[in-house]
């Protein structure tokens, strides 16, 4: 028997070629074999994926500290761990695209309903108000229309680029966690820490979404609570924080997140005004 890759003669019971290192394949391709090979190649022969998933839930500090200390073969790579979750989410969210929009809108249904009322207000029916009040209503109507358009565009953008956004948010979370917890970890280590935690929460969010689709859209809103609690749980164990310090760190993290998004909104508004001023939109 010869190697099918390099034609080197092989021993009868050889599993790998001594010349090129190629695996000896003697069996025909079957669907069962493809399925098994997929899980072996993606999740690892030694079940690294499920080991990482389980231990991130029960002992996140062990996974993260061991990985940062150089134990790399025991766990799946943190970026692969996150990428698999992002990829699965992208497939599921796009398959249930209408449900994805409905479920996300359910989280802020009151705000959306209020915006729709303002955006569809027929100003010709408004009576007994002065010019200043009428101008205010016009501004509110246009603003509401812009907000609804932005929200709709953001949903479509998220559905299309969810996997890319996942890694963008990974860097944002890493910056915020570095700012919040600082020593002893550097920024690169915070990227790894957040990749493990954010990766795990990607799977949790996906489960909440599936439950929301088949049971009740409002269930998805509880994924936000799960995010907060698990981040507190994981970082609390990593840094050995008391409950009080953990809560204070959470406020610091959320404050940084709010400042970031406010800054992003201000930049967006300025950019929008500038584009409109120069007739680019």
C-alpha cells in the first residue's frame, strides 16, 4: 500500500505517512464520517470545546488563569471559541430574521411605540397651538423618523455583520475591562479574558433567543440580566472580589460603556449634520 498523497510505501497498519505526515484514509466518505470529522476538527479530538464551555461556567478563573499561564492544549483557543458562537448566532439570527427584529424590538417596545406615534403624527390635524409649538412638533416628528430609520438600519446591519460586530465589541469590552480592573493583566490578556467570557455569553444569548422565538419574545430581554450577572461572576472570581467591590467595579464598567456610546452617538450626529450640510446625503 502506498501513500495517496506522496506515493511513499506504507506499512499495512500505518495511520500516518512517515514521509509527508499525511493521514492514511482507507474508508469511503459517508455522511456519518463527515459529521464525526466535523466535530473532531471544529471542537477538537479531546473535546476541548465542551470542556471549555463547561469549565467557563463552573470555574472561569481556572480556564482563564491556566490559559494565560501557558496551558494552551487543554482548552479551545478563545478566539475560535468566540468565532464558533458568533457563526452559529449569525446563521440562527438570519434564519429567523423577522423574529430577530421582533424579539429585539420587544425589549424597547414602549420607546418604539412612542417614536412611531411621533413619526406618523399628522401635523395638519393639530390645532390651537402657536408657531413655536408647531415647529417643535415638526422637529420631534423628523427626529422620531430618523431614529426609527436608524434602528431599522442597525437591525439589518447586525443581521448581516453579526460575526464582525462580535469582534468589534470584544475589543470594546477589553478596553473597558482594562480600564475597570487594570492590574495585573495587560490589554492583550484582557482581550483573551473577554474572548472566553463573551464567547460563553454568545451561546447563552443564542439559547435565550431560541426560547424567545418559540415561547415568548420578552424572554430575550433576560439575556441582558444574564450578561451582567455572568460578567460579575466571572470577573469576581478572577480578581477575587467581594460582593461590594464587584458591584462598584460593575458601575465603573457600565459608566465607561455609557460614555463610549454617548461619544459614539455625538460623533454620529456631528457626522450626519456635516454630511447633510455638504449635501452628501
